[in-house]
C-alpha cells in the first residue's frame, strides 16, 4: 500500500522517506531511554539539556541563517556556494565563541552560583557543538535541494545511533558527569562525515568561486539581517526553559523537564520535520508554477491536525503512569510535566511545518517580529508564574499557554500568505 501511494503521490513519497530514517532514529532514542535513565541521574540529563540549549541558541547566530537560502537559487552552483558559506561562517563564529568562553572564565564568571556548565570544562565543548551543528545544517539543506531525502533520513539515524551507543558506553564505565554531552557530539560528528563525502563527490565543490561566494552572500543578506533575530527568538522560546529553571530551581528539575520534553517531542520530530522540509520545497515549486499554494497549504494543514490531536490526547491521559513504569520511580515528576507540555506541542505540531512559508515568501521580517515577541513573552511569563504561584508546574503551564497563542497566530498568518499570488 505504501509503495502504491508513493508511486502516485511524490509528496507522500518524500515525506515517508524522510520519516523512515527519523522513525528509526527516534525508536533508538525511545528504546534506549529506560537504560539511560538508570545509568544517568536527572541532574546529568539537566546538564545535557542546559548544554544543548546554550549550543542550539548559539548555533543560530553561527550560520547567519544562510542555510535557509541553499534551496532558493535556480543554479546548483549558487546553492553549493551558499553551502560553503555556511561552513565558513560556522568555523569563524565558533572560534569566536571559544575565545569568549576563555574570557568569561578568566574574569571569574565561573564563580556564579548554579552555573555548572560554565564552571566545568564542558563549556569549551560548546564551540565544537556549534561548528558541527553548522556543518550538519548546511549539508542537510543542500541534500534537501537535491532531494536526496534518503541520505538525509539515514544521516539522522546515524547521528542518534552514534550518540546512543557512546552514551551507554560512558554510562557503563562510570563517565557520567559529561558522558551525555560527549555522546551528543560524537553522534553529530558521525552524521557530518556521512554528508561531507556526498557533497564533496558531487563535483559542485570544485565550482565554488570567491566572487560568487560574496555575490550570493549579498543577494540573501536579508536572512542574517532578519532571520537571526527571528530564529534566535524561536529557539530561545523553546530552549530557554532549561536555562531559566537552572537559575530559579535546580538542575534536577531541568532534568525532569528535559526528559519529558525529549520523549514528547518524538512524534513531532518524526513527522513535522519531514512534512515541513517537503512542504517548503513543494511550496517553492507550486508558487513558481501557479503563484500561490493555498491548496497545498490546506491539504498539509488537514494532515497535521489529523495526526496531532489523537497522538497528544493519548499521551496526555497516560503520561504520568507511563513515565513511572518506563523510567522508574525517580522520574515521576517528569510525567506530571509531560501532561502540560502536551498542550503546547499539539499546536506546535501543526504550526511548525507551515512556518516554512515565512522563508519561502521572504517574510523574514514579519516572522522575526512574531517570534521575538513570543520569546520575550515566554521568558517573562516563566518568571511571573514563579513569583505569583511558585514552583515549576505553573511556570511550565503558563509558558505552554503562551506558546499556544503564538502558534495559532502563526497559522493564521501563513494561511493568509498562501492565498495570495507571488513570484519567486
């Protein structure tokens, strides 16, 4: 049945190809979690969450968001130049991060209370993470341009498999303090290596010129001008909770939240990233042919609603008991957090793939304003909820409700965009 659908529907074929690799990777993550939750403590997971939060936010600035432009030029040579630009920027900016970390540790910021990441040598691993993340992002978007969806899928699986294997090894040998961080870096490195050889062997690497390099950088200057702030705001709104919780509460609370968020985002990661990547490419082709993509938009929106509501309704009902059985009694509080996170993720599941229209239609400035406001409101609400109600439960609840409001607003805006006629 799947083969028949794939032959008749290219959109379904591409989504299912991407989803297959993601399903494999997330199954590995899901299956290994009961073991990892017993090898590592909530505090260990909390430190990993803080590390990836800081690294993810820093990675947004690292690339200048030029990776989003790789699929836009008509010529593959221009796409290859933009891919190389992203790698070059990642190296330069990551080197600056390393210098900055040396500086803040030298002047004594490492003495800050609860600043466990800054206090440790793991802080020096953040530039490595941002550099690898920049390379990986560049190659991902290059292969999306070339519609090498199978390669993308298996690179995702290689990343998670490498990270999981080394996490288990580090846990068994007792390297628990930063074993999860090193595992994440090794997994990211494995994925980059697989994609690097494919890009190099494509032949376009030899066609890169410095003049075209600069020309394309200037041509798409709107992306670093607007999308850095916009996407930094998006990432901040998603990643700021572990950092704030480490300041307001403790690292164990961060660990509970990160485990709940990690497990509940599996359906979203499996499906929305695949749908979003294909939707963005199909939207570009559809708009070039007919000027708008309203039919494609509504079709994708319907699929997302049908998928999201049943999935997160079941999780909402069963989460507390499942977390206790699956991860052990030490993780009961993570199940309570999971019920709240479900409220946010059901709407994020729908909105995230459709937000690709902001990029396709050059609406970066609008998206920047929307997500900047979302990020600021999210941070303020977390602090206010803690002040007036106390405890992490209400902080997460009001943060989730704020996210729902902005997800609905972005859906409304992208739908209106899909109806109008554009030339790209």
